[in-house]
């Protein structure tokens, strides 16, 4: 269905193909007459690897490309310090910078980081990973020089609250802040304070020892997105700072936290809330969920991972079906939802388009039939690790007229026969099931990765011209077409591999 990304060997093929050109043509620079602006526009259509290779062709290409490179990622090791002036002479328009250092090396120091901020004062996005030699002093120098910063993401660094306070003080237009595994945020750390003129919109706190020092940021009236993941300590009191009803939060993600129904009660006062993720928070129960859905009636996306604690079930979901009629996406993992709650959800939530049910022993064919009958707007459905059978899958296919994608995983009672049945009844449906690795072509997933899925397509009937191709319109043509596509993909890969090997052997022989 999609095109596979180019392999590294493709560049070798392109380079070797230059032998086919006359020597005098290869030595001629046909871009010499092009203006710099035009040449820079051409470079924007090249991949990162091609641009690096082009920078080795001529000094002009290097400078033209460098002046238009707004993104830069560096291995932030200490030994790079002598080369920083020349690097930022070439890349003098950088607005997005990433500095990464592995755990076995010394990273850039405060002096080097201050030099970077001086040469790149127009930075709007910065990502720091493993820069353990940067302290609070380095962050203060950086904040004074880069006042246009809008997004900061730092992970596995050693600076603390003092450095972050400097960023919040000087970077008035900062909108997104992500803090992960910052060792300077310890039990005795000072509070991270937000100034009244701040424009902060999004906060992500992950794996912090004393993340409660960010309490004033959570209470910001401008904050719209809040993500707290695997942070130690009790978070009920932090969430209660939004309890006055004036919060602008529209998205909250809580994962593996010590938060109880008191915290959910505080969240319920965020009347503009549209997206809520409650993932593996064992102290949350039906009472807290009911409190949220009764007040947050604009809720569109709800993800619950009950961790099989059985504290959230039909009671909370029944309240969801009554109050959250705008719901578009529902994901239930380890939640024992039955026909009692799924039936009113399917009946009342008319806009429900995406539904996922995973790891529940209470969901069977009865619940599948209920979804098939009442979820008219459903487009994507995923079920995993539930005791359903082929009967439930067939019921879903016969209902849900707008369904375009079906994913069935680890449902051990479901057999492979239902796949062929789906081919005949729902030919435009994209189906992903266990065992598809050997029965379907390779597709490119929505997130850019390569996933194996069975593609069930509708074969259009060709015009009757007496040719042999007309047999593709028959009932068994879909299977033959899928087999033909698989063979074509395999033969294409084999030919490409053989061609690369031949070109490489020719190159070795000529030298």
C-alpha cells in the first residue's frame, strides 16, 4: 500500500551510477550559474543524508545549505568544544537545536553551552539529552541569551530548579516545557515558580523524585496540557490547585502515579477538559471517574488502564454514557466492562469513532453484538486479549457500516477462517490479526513504522473486453490479487539487491 523508506544502500547505487556520465560532464558544475536563493530552495527538497553528502562537493554548496539549515542536532561531547565556532559560522540561522550525549562521555560544559546560546540567540526549540556537565549557571546564561525560546525539553541532566527558574524568568514566550529524569530536582530542591506574564501551554513531568516542586506551574491559568508520568510522591494536593474552576486545561495524562479519587475530584473542576488518560493508577475508582464525567461534559477522548484492579467498571462507565455525549475515542485496558455499560455508551455516544477493548475477561460475543448494533459512527475498532469468538467478529462486520479498520490480537478463540469470511463481506475493510505475518503484504503504518497487516481490498470489475483479466472480478480473484502483490514485492526486493551487488562488484573490479 505505501512506499518503503529508502535503504542506505540506495545512495551507493546513485553514486555508482555517475560512471555512466562522461568525465567532462561530471567535472562541470552545472549549478554555477544558479543564484544562491534558488540553490538553497533546491536543498530544501533533499533528505538529511543527501544534504550532508552535498556539503562535501564544494564550499559554495556547504555555505548555501548551511545558511538555510534551521535544525541542527549535535553529539554534545566535551571534545566538540574547539569546533563550535566553525560549526555555528556555517549554521548561523539555527532555530531548533538538539544536544545529545551518551552516558559514558563527558558532555558540553557551562562555558560551551553559553557559547552556543550566544551564537544562536534566535533559538525557539531546544532539546537536551544526557548533558550532565551543564549546571544551573549554564542554564542561567542560556536563558539570558535565548529569550525567544518557545519549547524546552531536557532529560537525564543534572541542573535543578534554579536553572529552570531562570528559563521561566527570562524566556517569556516559553510555551512547552518537558522535564524528564532531572537529577537536580531532589527532595530539598527549591520550588519552580511561574511568573504572571508567562505563556506556558504544555508541561510534561516524567520520572522525577520531587516533581511536586512544579505545583505553581500546574496552577497556571494559561496551561492547556498536563502530563505526569512515573513521578514519585502523592499528587492529590498538586492537582487540587486547579480546584477553583478557572483552569484552562484541555488535556491531562496521569500514568503510574500515587493519585486517588481526591485527585480526580480536583480534575473534575477543569470544565474545559477534552482528553483524559488515567493509566495504571490503582487508587482511582468508580467514584472518582463518576465525579469527572459528571462535570467535564466536553470530554472527547478517554483512556483508562485499570491495571486489572477491578476498581473501575460498569458503574463509572454508565455515568460516562449519561454525561459525555460528545465522546469520540474510548480506550479501556484491564477494565471489566460488560453489556450493562457498553450498551448505553453505544446508544448515547453517537459520535464514538474509535474504540479499543483490551485485557478484559468480561467482554465476549454479547458485548460485540451490542457494539455492532448500536455504534453506527464507529470507524476504528481494536480488541485484544478478550474471550470473543468468530461469532463476535462476524457480528461486528455485519454492523458498524462506517468501520474501516479492525484489529484483533491475542483472542485465542478467534480462528483464521473469519479472515476469509471478512474478505467476502467487507472487502474495503483493513484487518490486522494474529498470523498475518505470512499471509499479507507489508504496509507502512500511520506513524511511519513498518507493520504487517492483511489488506482486504475491493477489486473493481473491469470492462468486459474478452480478455483474460476479467477473471479478477470473480469471488476468488481477491486472493489471487493479494498473492500477486506479495510476489511482486518479493521480486522487486530481489532485483534491487542483485543490482546493488552487481554495481559493487563492478566498482571493486575497476579499482
